[in-house]
């Protein structure tokens, strides 16, 4: 049994895929002749040249494999890779294209799993940006205003056992026992998986020995679509498993209902106060965060609160719209 397989889901990643594969080749000391654990790049049918780049690497390095992911979803990519190549491996290591990884990332994950007996090792995310609006979004996501104190969204001084984190390493016996990712989830498939994984008795360790550098969306529109999807995925998870949301999720969940109630302010003006208080609090706390953390970013340092407002509102809209659709479908039966 080999130690692990690496799975990289991707779709139209022409500007980034070669950098990630170069990193893996260098960090794992891959050569054209040595036997290495498999690196499976599961592509959802890219049309921008990504497929050709992967196949070029696969022709040069025998351990790199191209796998077509017909369903295009990340969770489907990982499931297909495990079905195809996971029989003789102990661990699955998942890497995302839109991130940077430190040296020895894979070896540190393996060491943590073996030393601690962890069934899954997850990592924290160091959110960085390259300027402009992306910097304001990164500052929001790195603050309590944007992440609610989530463990894997903050810097760590020591590791801890947790319920959920950013997926990095998973023991394949456990992955198969819980039947992998639920492919009906386009977002939050990792949180849904971790719930079933924990219910089955497996342990998840958030390591402080390594992390990833994550680059957030660059525009408010892209951020809105991302967080609306997150809200829908969380609602689906709550309905599927009857999970009670945490306080840091209940607060943003209420934003869209508060917005709807504010529309009745013409009838009774105090109805707009809760939504207005939330909006102003986010904006001014964001200004303080931006002023303290975004030196040299000019006007964008004052938009951290706007980014947080978009995140909260989109997440709440996604959550509430999914619940509403479910209620309508049940009412039609």
C-alpha cells in the first residue's frame, strides 16, 4: 500500500495549473523515472488549454495522471479519483489550484496524521491579496467580522481537534466508509462530509505545522456569487442532517429577513432599525479593520466593511432562498 494519492480538481485553470504541478514536482522530488505516489488532476472538461498542459506533464512524469471529471464539481473530481486510483493508498491529499503551498506541505500533513493518529488533517488559510478590491475582501475574510472566529480562517499557534476545517488529508478507509463526498452539494461539500465523518467516529485535527495561502475573489460580484453558494450549501446541510447552526452562522443568517422587514418601514419606520444598525456596524468596524491592517491601499482600506456586508447578505440570501424552495416543494406534495 502506498502512502497517499494527491487529487487536484480543476476547470479552466490555464494560468495556474502549471505552477501547481511545478511545485509538486519540485517539492516531492519527482523525476521522469522514479516511482512516486500518484498525482491525479481531475479536469472538468477545460476548454482553455488546461487539459493540454496536464497531458504534457503526464507524458513527462509517470506519476501524474489526467482524469476527466464529467460532472465538473470538485466533490465529483475527488470521488472519481478515489474510485479510479485509491485502492492501494492509505491517504487522500486534496490540493486546490487557487492556493499557494509551503515547502514540505505534503510531508508535514503525513507526519501529523501518523504521529497523532488523526483520520483527517485540515489546515488554516492565510488569506492574501494582490491589491485593490481583493485586498479589502481578504481583510474582511481574515477578520472576525468576516469569518466569525472560524478556526481554519485564523492563524494558529498550536493545533487542535475540531469539527470542520479546510480539507487537506483524509484517510481513505474513512473516506470510503462514509461514501466520500455527497455529489448533490456544489458548495459546502467539505462541511457536509466532516459531519458524517465525525458521526462515524473519525477524528479531525487542525494542524499548526503548515497552512495554505488562499487568494480570495477579486470583485464584489464574484464574492456575492461565492457566498450565496455557501449559504445554500449550509442550508442544505442543516436540512439534511438536522444540524443546529452555530452562533457565528445564526447572526448572518438573519440578515436577509431583516432586509425584508426593513421594506415595511414605510408602514412603521422602526422596522428598518435592525437592518440599518447591522449595515452601519459592519461598515464602521470594517473601516477600523482596514485602517489598522491595510497600510498603503488607499481608498480600498475603507471598503472592508462593504466586503463583509456583501458576504453576510449573500450568505443569508442563499440560505433563506434554499429553505424557501424546500418549503414550497414540500407544500406542493
